[in-house]
């Protein structure tokens, strides 16, 4: 009898483990063929579904239809990018236009959240931020891979009409993925008429870019930009110059431009870096603007760059949630012993005769900060994203009818005391159990904050309003009210808490951008 009970217990255990990540017997028909997936943490996951096929520097094309059932049970390849380890073609490939779908009910009609990963316009993969827990918030989640770096944004348009769109094919991939959602997501339980695009860092920049692309109009209905307001200053003249410089580095003339298809990726990427240095210049990390291999405004595919200071009018009807973290990419100083005098001396290098005004504005903005941590906070607070986020929000709320909601994530890591770039992702995806070294032992307060934030993100996807019962009432942003939701253990509303501070930061930390804009004029 005991033996039978033991066998039964082992059987039940095996069923539980299989359910955690096992076979999903649901078969879904897409426009290209049938797919099956797996179970990930109790959610149906369809991984690595092809949504387009690509030829170098050409717009994406429809996928060739397949027969039978395609097993979509593992991550598809990321785009080609520099890596520090060898990777197979299944892991990294030029044929990288794949997407993942997470759903809990293929018969439903749920809002869709369309994820654009970070990594600038240069690197990254949707594998970084899986959507199985967010899907449990009554959402269908889609994450995509697409072409990046020189493969996605090499402007060869001066070589003839065939290459007219080559400088923007990486973003045209994203449009193709949205078209796939329009045509297929209903079969996965999603509503193609209720799609929210969202992304962090470079993904936030991609969201802003889609808001300026006519081909994306009507394919999404809401947007969330997370720490994404680094300014892309590419002009058509700059990307054309860079494209010609790449050909020069490769020793290929315009008449024989087709030879570029045969250049090995590593050689192509290296030539691109040399070409940037020899032509428009190489961006240094921490620069408050980006250029080079990224989207270019051509007046057709991309009407304008986002955040300069607003978006194209075609997105005036798109509700937006936008925000930043407290420290972002600023070098943290919390592990150093600093006196106030030492911090002030260092700040003078950036803020000059406005140093004391900067310090006073910081103390006014964050009166609850500790005296002991003040020197480190003064040097560690974000100097890149928050100023331009406010400027963008001010600009769009003056002309748009759709609502804008602003937030700041100020939760501090127990490991480094910072609220850095990307820290909020595990909270809004509700995946703290996957945080590993970043947060090895989440507390009950951590888990509660993750539940609240993922609920806010999904609620916004439902109806364009992020308000939930567990949080204070959150009104749309205007320049006058400066409404800001602070996400921390104590979530709260503040009104224009740091506008004078951010105006000082903007004056002193964006001189390179000012010089660039003055040169354009």
C-alpha cells in the first residue's frame, strides 16, 4: 500500500513538473501554417514563429508557407550582433524575423501587448524578457526579434531605387510583425483592434519611431515608452554619407553594390564601425544622443525622429505612458564614501556657476532623501532620460487629444542601492523569480510591487487608463500639473517635483546636442 502511495505521489509530481514547462498540445493555424508550442509557467508559449523572411538590405517579405505543424518550442534566432561567445545559426542568424506569443486562452479576445526589446538599435533579443507572467494579467503578449545594427539600418539609397528603403528595414521588420499580429493574433486569443506597443531603452526608442511611421498607423492603439528618450539625430544626409563610407571601406563601388550581399557579417560590421569613425563620427557611451546605424527620416517610411520634441501627428490619437528610473545609466556612487564638499567640487565640472542651484533644486525635488546619501545621490541621479521625457511630455500634451501618463521608478536594489536602467523590467513583467543575481531573494514588498506594476501595464493595455484600485488616483499629465506616479514600496502621486532640477540638468548635460542642432541651422 505504501509503495502504491509513493508511486502515485511521484506520478503527481511528474505531472506538476511537466505542466511547469512542457508540451502544449494546442495547435494554432496562422497565415503561414500551423504551429504548436509549450507550457511556460502555466502559460501557453509559442516561441520562434517566423513572421517574415529577409534579404540583406531589402524590406521584409512574406514567409513561405509550411506544411504540417511547426513545433515552436524554443527561442528563435536573434539578429546578427557582436557576441562574446560562439553561437549557432539557430541562436543567431540574418533570418531573425521571429516572434513569440504567450497566451492563457486561445478562444478569448484579450488586449495584446507587443514588446520591443532594448539594446539600442544595435543588439538584443526578445528572449531577455519573456511574457508568460504578464500574460496571466488577462493579456496576450508578443515579443519580436528583428534586424538591427548595420543589417537593419545601412542606407544605400544613393545606389539606386532598389535600395530606397535599406536605411530603415530594421523598423520595417517591426511593422511586418505588427501586420502579422493584425492577421493572426485572434487565433491566439488576442484582439487585433487593441494592441499596445511597449519597449524599454532602445525598445522605447523603437516605440517612438513607430509612432512616426505611416505604415504602422492603425496597427497599434496605445504605447508605453520606458527609459527611451535618448535622441536619434540621424538625418538623411548623415545616413547617406555613412552608407557611402561603408562601401568605400569595403572597396565596393556603387555599380557593383550587389557584392555587399556576400560580405561576411563580421567583416561588414567592422567596416561599418570604421566608416562611422571616418565619416559622421562614432558615438561614445553616455552621449545624450545617438546616430549612425539607426532609423533615418526619409519623409516616407519615417516622417521625423521622435522626441524632438514630439511625435508625428499621425499618432496624436495614441494614449501614451512614459517614464524613467531614478538613476538610469548614471554611474552609481553609493559604494563610495563622499563628503558633501567633495561632491560639490565634482559637480562644478558639469554645472559650473549653477552648482549650488542644482544642489538646492535636488533637495527641493527629493526632500525625503537621507543626509548621509545626499553626496552620492547628487552624482548618481539620471542626467540623460528624465529631462527629455519632461520636454517630450510637455510638447505632446499641448497638441494631442490622447492622454499621457508619466511615471518614475525609484525602487532601490539591495545590492547596489540604485534604481538603474532596466531595473523596472522584472517588475512590470512580474518575473522577479527570474531576477537571479539582480535580486536573488525578493521580499514580500518586492513581489507586491511587481504585482502592482504588471497590473498597471496590463490595465493600460486594456483601455488606455493605468489606474488600478491598489494605487492612488492617477490623472493624465499636463505641463501645469506635472502629474507623476512614483513606483516604489510606497507608490504615490507627485506634481512637478523636479522641473527646476531637470531644467538645470538639460542646460548643462545636453551641450553636445545644442551644438549639433546649431550646426544643422
